[in-house]
């Protein structure tokens, strides 16, 4: 079990919302430690790690070794692992050991979401459940109560830098009215200064952004703009 995970949870404890989570997918991988330090010093609340397996989505990105390196370099930073993989449940133990604080699997690749939430909590992490744009919101509703965070994808996952799909905002309303005050609603994909307002207005309180932060030369300003826009 990750010791960092049991110390605190930035997502379930009372906190100032929205939370801004840079996705390191658009960072300069040859300079990753410095990139993470820069966004954290620039006001990021935590780091979002996009884990892709080349099967659930057509891309390969990062895994447990990278998570463990970030845990070592940033001992108190909350690490959010977004698993775009087949069989997410089979990665729970290894990401907990690597120091992840939040483990989010997809409804589309989870055959037993209640059991997955239990296993994530047993491993000492917060539990997240994600839904892709084409998936009917009805599929996730029965499982919301078991999770600390629901992630509504606003692009089809696989790559950063894609255009925001506004139709997913309808899901936000339906899900947010079912959440307890300690549960968070995260949106991920195509979020930047032009789209963040509609996401927050609809009820999202955790904002993920990759290109809108890492493509700028002032990370602090980009983060502040996402927080206040
Ligand atoms: C989607 C990933 C996102 C992605 C966001 O495949 O889950 O986290 O990196 O990238 P932007 O913010 O550039 O759309
Ligand atoms: Zn993501």
C-alpha cells in the first residue's frame, strides 16, 4: 500500500474548488522532473498521469515506473493515475505500490465496477470511474456512489490536443446532481481558456489540461486562467 495515499486526499477533503490537474502527457518527457516542478510551483493542485496500453486506446504512454519516479521526486504531491487500459483492475496493486493516490479506470473496460472500487480503496487509493464521450450516461449511474471521483471524458481518449466535444456537458448535469459533497467531478480533454467556463458552469470541479498548459511559456498564468476563467 502506498504510504503517501493514506496521508491525505486532496479530492475528498474540504478544499477550494476547482482543482487544476495538469496532464503530463504534453510535457517535455526529456525534462519531465523540471516540467512537473514548474507546474506545481505554478499553482497546479496535483499531477494527472495518462496511462495508455495501445489496446483500449491507440497509443502507448507511461506506466508504474514513471509513477514511482514521480512519487520519489515529489513525496507530498497527489498523483492521479488515469488508466486508459483493458482490465484496469489488474493494475491496482502495482499503481498503489508506485505511490498513486487516485486510480481511475474506465466503465468501458471494467466488468465489475463495484468490485474495482472496493479493490482500489483496499489498496489505499481514492477511486475514480471514467466515461468516454460515446458511452450512454445511464451505464455509469449505478456505480457513482462507490467512487470518490467521476471523470467525464470530453475527447475520445488517446491523444492530447484534440477538440472539446460539447455534447458531453449534458452528462455533467445528470451526474452532478447525484454526487455527495465529498465526491468530485473531473473533466478531461480539449479544455482550455475557451472551453473551461462551460465545464465549470455545468458542475465540474476538477479540470485536467495538457496542451493548454504545456504549450504555453507561462505555466502559472495558464493554470490561473483555467482556475478563474
Ligand atoms: C486524453 C487524455 C487527456 C489528454 C488531455 O486522451 O486522457 O488527459 O492528455 O489533453 P488536452 O488537454 O491537450 O486535450
Ligand atoms: Zn487523462
